[in-house]
């Protein structure tokens, strides 16, 4: 078991799916000796444990740069100590946590003194070769063929199953379990309320048609080797015409036809960072679709740049690159949907973009490693419209004023800081019809905290939050981790759903809480719900309600 000293490190440590790829090895006599078998094993471990923080090319991301010019100077003994015991800056203690034995520590210390093997590129042609249209557009339904209340369907990530569950939010029945990419990550709903787009960490994109009698895949494509984000065009007149997927490797994004996933244009994100230093691996993190213009907003994580991509003319592609702050990760809109608020996580900041003017509006200092998901919008009794984020690094919840017209002096300032249960928070959520602000602490090392959530009363935020033991509601008998993750509302805003997330071979569940009474209402513990994490309500995702 891991000593979860740093929830941040644990979070970043999710395995990359590309360890099996053909890669070129380039040695130099200065580098410590390694057999090919040792090299291959170390490479695999690097993708499983290290790439998330240090980057595939080891140029440094949230973790330090580990290229041979640096590591050879440090030497094997120094590196071994670092790997074994970790650092207060967030490097895990791989030996003392029990994850690595002495031999593995030695192996990895030698490996990082070698030139990083470079994974292959992935071109438009490579993508097109993987594309499947299971049901061509002409053979798809022309109207809704089922009786489901589509707007209240939830798409649930079954992380380690490589599937999503479509759950009827009214009856709580599973409609279908749909095969998707490996370690499937997020779902985003098309603007028309019909197509659901899902992306896996292996960069497989699935297009699911919710009009079918039994909603299922109609098209699929692999757009790279590693990915996290997918979105579709939402501007009036352009609804679902263009889909976009961002990849971690290769560092690029692709624009596709919304209904067939045919790739049309690939754009690389490599280039200068905000300090005018070249970065070879700016991973694409969150992508949102502007409501003000026919544009996507694309977070290029390591360069700290937000690209506003005009999708109306793919030949004469127009892009505005906004210099913001480094390590852009997740984010969402304010309640008017004009401003995009996104975390620059390792900079401990929230960046605000005005999507109407295509300009940087503000950069705001918040607590340690903000992680808003899409954030939470509500009307503060004193400060008016606000947006909130919790974080991985500490217990603080930053409430930021978002109304430059009506509450000018509070706009883009932290107007209040709440004290949550602790660090390791991933998601925060409310709903326009609710008075509750829910905050999880999924990655907190204390199981009491990771299995419960804090709920604040928006009408009186001076009151301490109520703590609800969600895992206990699930009444799971085995000894799984039962980490509670990601509150998500139903369409009506009167229920909030939580995942109780255990390992693949353990029982997991979804707990539905009555938002008014804050009591557990329904437990979904169907055996097919393997490792549920993210949940995406169709209506709320379609309309960016959060
Ligand atoms: Fe996520 C969103 C990246 C680990 C659950 N995650 C995102 C987004 C990015 C991202 C860039 C924003 C996408 C967008 O809006 O377009 N996530 C990463 C990682 O790089 C990271 C840290 C490590 C990794 O190697 O993958 C990571 N994420 C996780 C998990 O371990 C989580 C908790 C469980 C899981 O399913 O893998 C997880 N991430 C989520 C969820 C969202 C998300 C549920 C969408 C939240 C929302 O409400 O929109």
C-alpha cells in the first residue's frame, strides 16, 4: 500500500497507457549500464508512476525536469535517495511506502540518467485508420426511438472497466453499459442533447447516440496515445458540427466532424511557454466550448497558454493564444457563461478568460493546488454571483466574485475562504435550485475524510459544514477504499449523486442523496458498476449548469 503523503502525487501517478509502444533508445557511454530487459521494465514503471508529474520527455511538468543533463550530474546514489524517501515538495517516498523495493529504486535511478525514449507521433492519417462508423449517419434514427427522459440520463465513468454506464436518472435503472477507451476519463454532452462524447486515457473517443432504442456507440476513433479531454461546438448555428479532442501525447488537439468523428485538422501545442522558453510537451488539459463565439478554449498545460480556436474555417484556422499561468488543468464557466475560470494548479492560481473579448481577465491567487472540476456557481448572500473551487493541497475553498457589472469591487477577488474537511479535494458542486455546496475530499489520506463529504449552507456560509459519511450509506461489506468522489446533480437539482469508488475487484456504489434533507435516498450497487468515478448528467453537461 502507498503511504499517501501527497494526494497530489498520488493523483498524478495514474498510469499512462502507452508503455507498450515502439520507442527509440539512444544511449551514451556516460549513462549507467542497463540491459534491454531492465530498460523496458523501467520504462513501463516510469509510465505507470512518474510520467504524470515529470512528463513523457521528462522536461518537467508538475514534477522536476529529469533529463540526462541534470540527472547524470546528480548521479545514481543521490537519485536513489530521492526516489526512496521522497521530498516535502511532493515527490512520493517510493521505497518506504512499500511501492518499490531496493532493486527497483536502483533501476529507476539508473533509468532516469538515460535519454527518455520518445513515443511515436500520431497523424491525422493514423487517426483516420482507427476510425469506425458502427452506424453511418444515414442509418441512424431520425427521431428519438426510446422512452427515456434523455435530459436526466447520467453517463457514469467505470474507470477500470473501460466502459461507461448510462443510467436513467428517473428510475435509477442501468440503460446500457457501453464499451469505451481504457481508463475512460470524461463524458461531454453535445449541444443538441443527442450525442454523447466519451474519451479514454488511451485517447479513444466514442460517440454514443442517445436517440437509439438502446443508446450505444455509433462511431469511434483513436486520436493519440494519451488523452483527457473532449468537447463539441456549442455556438448558435454550429451545434455539434465540430468535435475536438485534446491529447497529452502527442501534445496536440484534433478537430473532427461532430457526427462521424472524421478528423479534419490536427494542431500541435508544442512551442514557447509564458516565459518564452520552448516546451516540447504541452499537454492538452481542459477544453470548453464558448457560448459567445464559434470558438473552443484549449488549456495547454505546461506552457500556461489558453488557445482560443475559431472553428469556422479549418483551412484558414484562426487562433488567439492567451498567456496566463502555468500548469493549466480543469475549469468551467461562471453563471453567465461569458467567463472561463480555470486552475493553474501548481501555480496555486485561478485564471479568468473573458470569452467575449478573447482576453485574459484576471489571475487570482487561491489555496494550494486548486482543483475545481468545473467549479460551483451560486449567489452569495453578501457578494452576489460567485464561483468556487476546492483543492488538493489544503482545506481551503476559495469563493471568487464573478460579477464585474453588479459587484465590481468584488469581481475576480477571493471574497471568502471556507474551511473544508482537509486537503485532497477533487470536486465541488452546487445547482441553481439548491442551497447546498458539496465538497469531496477523495484523496485525503484519512479514510474518514475520503469516505465523507462536507456540505455548506449557501445562505449562511459562516456556519460550519455538515459532514456526511457517504460510504456508510452505501453499506459496503468488503474492505475496499470506498473513496467518495464527484458530486453531480440531477436535472431538477433536487438530488446529488456521489460515487463510492473502490478497486476493480471490490464492491463500489453510487449513492443518491436527497438535496433538501441531505439524507441518503438510493444506493445503486449493481455489480456492473465497477470503479465508478465521474458522472455526467445530460442536461447539466449540455447546458454547462454547475
Ligand atoms: Fe481527471 C476532468 C486530467 C486523474 C476524474 N481530468 C479532468 C480534466 C483533465 C483531467 C485535464 C478536464 C477535462 C475537460 O474539462 O476537458 N485527471 C487528469 C489527470 O491528468 C490526472 C491528474 C492523472 C491522470 O493520469 O489521469 C487525472 N481524474 C483523475 C482521477 O484519478 C479521477 C479522480 C478518477 C478517474 O475517473 O480517473 C479523475 N477528471 C475526473 C473527472 C473529471 C476530470 C470526474 C470531470 C469533472 C467534471 O465535473 O467535469
